[in-house]
């Protein structure tokens, strides 16, 4: 039953003008369906969905229209005020996060923040992300000392800029993890090799991973979250 409601909700939202079909699904959408079917708390589920929609760059009006589409397909009429209020609260709390989270640039490394990277991905997926990947680099083992972590982050940022000097989006993904969103062209292998050959701390070279961006924006967000933890 829940899977059927989810599918009908998605079709209704697409017909109502959802801007990008691939970024509609999110785990929070499934939780809201469970809540509407009586399996969990509706207000909490709507709050989480509002926060997820804000993180994906969806406007509050578009998000509320989408929520209304869910109640329409279940025959329940319009969404109750408590559900809309919770959705708006979740959206606003994420949208008006602490200033440090909203900064576009990390003050230590000069790389963009993970929050800005999510915004950049939203822009990218509204065009096409085909042929694009995320290159992530970090020390082979996390430095334990604070001074070593700061030095590793600075050296990783420098190595990333040298390896990717073009128009790539270069981001700080974690305390000692950096990443570049770049095209998967014929020069990628050489750029990745240059990054792998960089010395970042005590002669150690970084561990580098290359992950093609998935087809759906929601999956790309999950990838970034996993890289930012």
C-alpha cells in the first residue's frame, strides 16, 4: 500500500510541475508516506521532509505543493495545518542554519564548504551531471594531533589546487578530506595521479577515490553526506 501511495504521489507531483524528476525521491518522502498511513508521527516526518527539501535546494512553495499532492492522492483533502507548519519549520531551520554553515568558503583552506557544494550540485543536476565525478582525497590514517590535522588539511587543499587548476569545484568535505567535482575527460587520470603523488604529511601520500556522480540528485547528496561524515 505504501509503495503504491509513494508512486501515485510522485506522479501527481510531476504532473503539478516538479522541476526535476530525478531529485524528487528522498528517504524522508517514504517516511512521510508511512506517517500518512498511520505508521509514525506525521509532524516529525513533515519536519524532516522540509529539512531535506531545503537541503536539496527546493523552494518552500514548491515543497508545500508537493506535500499537498500527497494528501490529494490519498483522498484526505488538503494537508492539515500542523503538517504544513512542521514542514515549513524544518525547511526554515535548514535554510537559516548557523552562519558558519552558510559560508561559501572554509576560512582555513579556502576551499568551498560542503554546504556550498550541495548548492553547486543542485545547479549541476538541473542541467546535466553526465560524465562528472567526485575525486576525494584524505590521509591514509587520520592524524590524531590537532596541529597535524590542520597541517594535513592545508597540504591537501594545496595539492588539490595543483592537481585541478581549472574550473572544477574544490571543496572541504571533512576535517581532513577534500574533493573536486570534475569532468571525466581524457585528462582526469593524469590529474588524479598528480594528486596521489602529493606529499601531505611526513612524506605520506593521500588516499584518493574517484566516484562517478550518480544519475539522481538525491543519490549525489547521499554520496556527499557519506564523504562529509
